[in-house]
């Protein structure tokens, strides 16, 4: 049975997070937590209030007229993003390979520079910092092994994970390479993923009890994507009053 990318990603993150009783929602403790100013944006799904076209233009030193803005919203801010795109100074290409029988058809298409902001989620765990670190932070080999065991158990008990999907998720666990980012929010981690030859950098940030993600693709150099993602995250937090 095929599963969607959203379900696959959700199960992958659940596999990477070994929840204990202290991670479960506690209404009393949750009410006493310091609430992020991003929480209202998450509830309203008003991601456009996180960062403006003018903000992005200032960060990349260009005119806002040269940036296009798009929204990709679902019913939940967790799966919603706002997107900013602009033409790179030098042409960059996305390589697409399509198999047709015994042949491979290769095409290269130009891609724009891109910044996506969103995936806002209010963390209702008793300790958001602990939950965030466990779910999104770096993992040891032992933690990865336990995560793959949870995937195997899920494939035996869940209708959403068949054997083929389980193997895909376990490969994702093995390939996961998460890095710590200092001085951004309360905690922050980055990793990368590649789609059709284009590598995207993902920066996940925790601000009090809310996490959000910044995805960038503006260069073939990871450090340039990371630097812009960090600056975007700083603006998001600064805008949150």
C-alpha cells in the first residue's frame, strides 16, 4: 500500500522520537509554560505575519519587486508554508532523470532561488525543549537502531506502513545527519535533503513552546543556504512581538 509523503515524514519523525510519559500532553503543566508569540500565528495559520517580502528583500539585498510570493496552506499550520522565489544571478539547473523502459531521459531545467517559511507547531509536551531535541536533534547509532526497531513494529501493527515503506523510512533514519545551530531561538538544528538533484537546507527552530522551519535553496554551497536560513529565522523571531 502506498502512503503519502506527509504520512511517511510523520512516521519518520515519530520513529526518531522515543516518547516517554513526561513528553505527553499535560494540561496543567502546559498552561504554566511560557508561550511563544508565534502560538497565535500557528492557531490562526497566518504565516504571512512571520516574515514579509520587504524583510526577505533586505536580507538578500534586492528589490521586493523581483521576488514572487506564494502560499501553500493546509488546514493546519504544521503543514503550511509561505514561499519566496527570485532569479539567481547565475543560472542554476535541476537535473531530472526519467526512466522509459531501458532508457533514461535526462532533462535540465532552470531553478529559482527559494526560501520557504512555516511548518509552525505548538508543542504540547510537558518539556518542549526536551521533546524538540529528542525528535529533531542529532542521534547516536544506538538511537538510530532503536528508531528502526520502532519502524519495524509499526509495519507489523499499522495499516499505514507496509514493508516497502518501512525500508524507505529506515533508510531515511540511517541517512539522517542533523547539526546543531547555536544562538538561534532556544534550540535549532539543520539538515539537508535532495530532490531531483537540488539540495535543500532545512533549519528547524524552537521558540519557547513553538517550533518552525525555514527551508532554503540559494546556492550549491551548504554554508550559504545555512547562513540565509539563520538570518530568516532571526527576522521571524524579531517580528514576533
